[in-house]
C-alpha cells in the first residue's frame, strides 16, 4: 500500500495556540454528551496529543464507552469498536488472510485495529492472548499477520475500557500490557446535579446521535507534531527522572523508562492545552497520577500506588 502524501497541515504542523484550540474544540464538543468529568476529558485529549493510549476503568454505567465514542466522533476519522469477549480471537482484532478462489491467492481482510481510533470495550473479558493482539499496534504502530507486517493508520489511538466490579470471568491485564497505556483514568459517579442533567439530556434522542466532528485527521496529526516539538528543558527531564526513581526505590515495581517517557509526552500535551510551547513543572504534576499510578506495584500493607505518587510529588524537589 502506497501511503497517502501528507497534507500541508500535517507536514507543517500547527502553531501551539492553534493546536490548543483544536483540543479545546474537541473538549467542548464532548461536553455536549458527557456531563462532568472535565478532568478526565482533558487527560484523554492530552494523551491523544502525546501519542499515547488510554485505559478507562470504573463501575458499569458511568459513561466510559460513551466518552470514547464522543471523542472519536469529534474527529473526522475512522473509528472502530471491538467488544472483547471470552471467545474473541486475535485475528478478530488484527485481521486474517482469506483464500480468494478467483485469483488463487490469499487476500488480507483487515481487522478493526486498522482505524484511527479503536475502542476496546471491556478489554479484560478476553484472554491474555487476545489482549496481546493490541500490544504490537499500540507500541510499534504496526501489526504482523502470518509473517507480513502492516502499518496501522496515522494517527492511531486506542481507548480501552474495563469495569472494576466483576472480577469473575475476567482476565487481569498483565503489567506489560498496562505499561503500554499512557494513562489509566477513572470517571466515578456523577454528583446529584450532574445526574439530573444527564437524565434531562436523555429525554428524546441521545446527544451522541447529533454530535458532529469539529476537527479533521490532518489537524490531529499536525497537533501531535506540534506537541512533540514542545520544549522540555533539562531540569524538567531531571524532575521526571527523579519522580520515577522515587517510585522504584519505594515500591516492589516502580515506574519504567517507558513510564517516564509517557509522563514527559503527557506534560508536553498539557503544555499545548495551556497554550505554551514549553513544559513547566505544573504540567508534569498535573499528569503524574493518571500516567504513573497504574505502573506501580506495592507489597502487602505498603499503602496505595496513588499515595506513593502523591508522596513523590511532595518530596522530590523541583529545580
């Protein structure tokens, strides 16, 4: 397959203010469907800008799937949803080679992973072998089927959901797979006033049915390019490294170098969202919890990973 030539917008990137405006337009659009959870929506957009992937974990019925759909709909891009079940096969995600009787050759039928935004719904209901079908695509932006390697579309963004209640008939995501997600987010129950607003919006058609794109794929690619060029001075890099080392020294399993890179890219995304072309410590601190907590493993009786990250933020000095 010959890749399509990049548009002028993609190749030249956007001004930081324009990239921030694209993200803010999407946030405002999503708020037409999702009531509350402003921080979670911002974190998700930061992850998109920072070329990461997001895991949404919470109780059933709080809007995890709807949030993913709303963000995908806000971009004029290819969106695919995969319902993970115990009998789902890796080929159901990546695609399969099928013998063509006319040409006497095998034709590749791409799976849903070949989309700009992929929603993996209830990912922990599928066995590890099927879950791992996403790993290569998430990490290397490519998929290998029967020895042939194919690139996934650019941009490529995975949002996976899992509920935190039903642990029976589910498969816990291994640490290696969790580490591929830049962020792990929680939505939580709405407040009383937010829930009343949700009920009001549900009278008649669902708001997602009337949602229209407010940004193009080219704009998202260009905004990501802009985010990658945000300046990160040496003291910021030292700060991120010190936070990661603190977790390694105080946990059974601390933050990996992949986690440090994820935090740095998230901080760049936060800077763009704030309209800056350079990262400040506040950007790192704003994205530390959703980026680092799910990468940490503590022993029995050693507290929580969230508490450890907060301890690191309050202990590690900022130069």
